[in-house]
C-alpha cells in the first residue's frame, strides 16, 4: 500500500488528536490540551478541509454542526423497540418486583444487580455502522421515533466514531440526553430577557432542543449524553485491544466507556436487595448535589443471560425497575395572590393555593418571583396550576393548565400600592423587581431587623420573626438601634416570650455589640454587600468612617478592592449619603458599637493577606488538589481546619460537598468555590 499524500495524512492525524482531546474534555472531564492549542489545531484542519474538500470525513470534528436547518424530521422504525420501565414507589413495590423475578427465574437467594441513576432527560437510540454514527432517533412511541441525527451530532459527549479497533458492523447504543441545571438556568434567563416563554424544567428544554430544526441552535444549548444500554449483534467478538464481549450490564457499561461514551460514574454493582435499598436512599439526598436532574434510580439484573430468561411483559422488561423519588410536581387550585415585601423593598408576588403534599412536606404557597413572571404565567383565580418543590428548594409555580380555567375567572395582578404601608410601588425601567421605596415601611423595617440579627450578621439568639413582628407592629422598635433600648420587662410582656427568654435576649443583644466589624457591616443590609463583600470591604476599610469617607471622596479606592465593582460602590455611596443611615450609624456608635476593626481582626494584624482567617476545604475542586489549596491558603497566612464551626471564616466547597456544606450554611459561614478562593488570594496579594 502506498503512503497517504501528506495533506491527507496530516488531516487524519489532526482528526485523531482533536477527537482525543474532545473526549478527554467532554467525556472524561479531564482536559489534556490547552484551549488555545486545540483551537490552533482545529483551525489548521478547517484550512486543510477548505482547500481540499475531499479530505472531509463524516467523523471530522468540523462535521458536528451541519450546514442548513432541516425542514422537518423523518420518522424511523426502531430495529429493537424502546420499552419503558415499570415503576416502584416504595420498598414494598421493590420487594414485590424482586420476588416475582426470583419466581420467573426459578431461583432463590441473592441476585446481583446494577443500580444506575435515573437521569431525567430524553432517551435516544444511536446506531453505529463500522464504528461510525449513522443515525440517532428519539424514543417516539417506542416503535417509531424521529430521526434527529444532525442534532445529536452536535452533542460533544456523543462519539462520531467508536474508539474500537474492531468495531461491530452494526451496534445500537441507548442512553439519556440531558441539559445540565446551570445550562438550563442560562437558557431560561436568555429567554426571559427576550420575553420568550420559559421551559418548565430541564427535560422539557432538552426535548424542545432535540426537535430544533437548526443544529446550530442545538449546538449552542450544550446538551450532554449518558449511555446505559448496549445492543451488540450476536456475532461480534472482541479483537485486539478492544474490551471483551459483555456478559453483564456492568460489563456493558465498561464496554460503552471504552468505546468512547460518557457513562454515569455513579452506577454501582449491588449484591442484594438491601444494597439496592441503600443505594436508593443514599441518592435521595446525594442527587441534590448533582449538576443535573434525576427522578429516581434504575435497577437492572446484572447477568445478561438471566435478563434474557426473565424477558419482557407487554411494555417493560421484567429484569429492570425504576425506583422513583416522591413527586416534586403536583397540581393544585390557585386561591389568591399575596405579596411579600422584603428588606430591600422588593415586592415578591406569592401564589396561595389548596394545600398539596410535595417532596415530603405540605405546600400551600409558592413564589412567583416578580411581576414579569406573574404576567407571563397569566394567572387567574381558580386556575389549575402545577407547583414544584425540589428538596430544599423553595416551592414555585411552574405552569398553568389554562385549558382547565373556569369561565369568567378574574386575572390576578400585582397591586399598585404596597400592601404593607400603602405607598405607591415603583418598577424601574429595565428592572425585573417592583419595589416599595418608603424607607419606613414596616415590612422593610422587619426585614432589616431580621437581617441584622441573622447568623452571618450580628447572630442574636432568641429574636425570631414573630417577635420582630410584634415589636414593629406595636411601634416599640422603629430602627435597628431601638433594639438595644429594649428591657427584659417590656419584652416579657409580649406574646410568645417568657421572663427568662426575655432576659436572655437582652444579654444576647448586649453581647452582639462585640461582633467584628465585617459582621456589623454585613448586618446593615446594604444592597449588594453580602458576607464575602463585607469581609473584603471591612479589611480594606477598617472603620465605617473610613468607608464613608472613601465612598464620598475616592470611589476608585472602593472599586480597587478585589471583587467590588462599580455597582456595589454606587450602592455604598447611596447608602452612606442617606441621612437616616447616617443617624443609624451615630446611634449605633453611641450604643457602644465600634463600627471598626478590633486588634485581632483582618485589616489591622501583621500584613499577610489571610491572617486570622480559618478555612475548611470540602469536596473536590475543579483544578486545585486539596494539598495545593491548603498550601496556597497557608502561604497567604490563613489556617486550614478540618471541621466547620462558628469560627470558620470560609468554607471552600468543590463538587460533591456534603455535610460540611450544609453545616456551613446553617451557621452562616461564607462559602466559596475554587474561583472565589483564587479571587480572595489575589485580592489579598494585590
Ligand atoms: S434503561 C428497557 N437506564 O427512564 C429499559 N433508562 O422510565 C429502558 N432513563 O425511557 C431504559 N435513566 O428515558 C434506563 N439509567 C437508565 C435511565 C433510564 C433514565 C429513562 C429512559 C426510559 C425511562 C423509563
């Protein structure tokens, strides 16, 4: 055989190299090439292909996004039907399934199973011939689906060519296409900005995307794909370095991985039913930390010969079952609209509806976010709405079943005036939020008080929302400073508080005067000044007077603080220029607040950037190893500790952060990701 001409050989090498780099990046999550190097080589390949179109092969990375939009999709018959799965909702269902399986197989004892996450996306069937992707189809009705090959080619984690030495003449791979949560949020944010209808959930967004006629749109949506089923022709046997022919589901997953597919890393080989239960329970909480949606786990008999022996019912395999988590969406009837006024005056419309059980609790109110979202949902009293609550996430109304709207139903709208103080509400041009701008609005005052005493701020125990409400409603407290004039006898005369608790509260309030400067600053509730910003500002400006002077005279010294931009600087400037706020600072100082850094606090100590700050590391960070992160922190003068406490300054959380993260959140400890940590280090050194 004669050697390939130089350009052809070079194009082949480039394709192989680029494919390997893309696989490392998209499938293995372990980049092995700088983006700039990838881009340079890709450009070279594009130039070769432009000069000599005959060099273009169907698996070239340049061929992922097809040229022209499709007119529609053709329907294709599945070679092997795509069945669905039977569902189990409780341990009883699971045990019944398992005993039936034992009976059908005429076995006793334990059967090994594979537990996989049930990815809440859209099933796809991919056909490869001689190793090349030739067709991708949706599930459709299980017998016929839509042919969406051009769209699926844009999914970076779907290989265009199998990484096998001896690819089968034909093979079908099935799996789930999905849109990760962050991409979903970004897509919806863009749609909201353009005034388009929002997707209800990532699965709908994914289904909508797969049916886009223009592959360029699909490519921009960054779908992902997890492979989970392999249908190899009977005659295929492995050769060379290829993985052996699988005889179990577990080996099938390994085969798929070796062939270049992304396989969900959380699958587990489970020796018995108890292990299945444990897997299911563990992922009920574990799934909250995943960057994509799952609605249960799928349990599959491991041995492929036993799978064959168990066979299928009309609609589902007997050898597999889906264990579903409690529903997170449910219908209800909308009763009325109320409004919540937050501490910054932002008015949030709230839907009140017939109580429904959802994700473990009973829900009867859900946020509607803002006037824009309210208008988009077009809610009417008596509407049937769909409500969602995923775990810890606050309930929301995801859509309206307008077909079920009662005749003559009245459309619900935001009021013109603040429901708390009656002053006119304001919605600024280009802003999503509607606000009450009356600074003495009782709702704003209650919010400011709640924030002041909250964990991350002054951390005053024993002053809950109900007590604050009474204090404001009875006119006993008109500002943060007034809290410090309360005496035990007066407090004890209120509802829901005994003499002892009242005394304790007075002590706790007095003690809160010793909280460090950055907490006092955070507690003031200045717009955009969260805990991290408050720390950075408190460090750069060791007193309220310094900060006030800087906001007025040298705004550039504010934006020079790392992480602090013009928007925050402006918000600070406004805050300090407001007479009521100046009065508040004077009152606080008179009451004994330092409004300044103490001797131990950052900003005054010996000058290493992180002196006096304690860090806890948890989860795996995208690029830094645990020891590298620790070394960087220690080099900057910080300390690294093993467990989270009130004294922890920052929790640095990576992927799969667990209980430390929830503890930090409950204690109000600031949480950083890797980027945040690097920023902080940079801020310190700059
Ligand atoms: S196996 C005959 N494995 O769940 C067995 N399905 O409710 C077919 N799904 O249509 C499916 N994750 O879209 C399987 N690890 C997984 C899955 C999974 C999600 C979806 C799939 C299927 C649906 C059935």
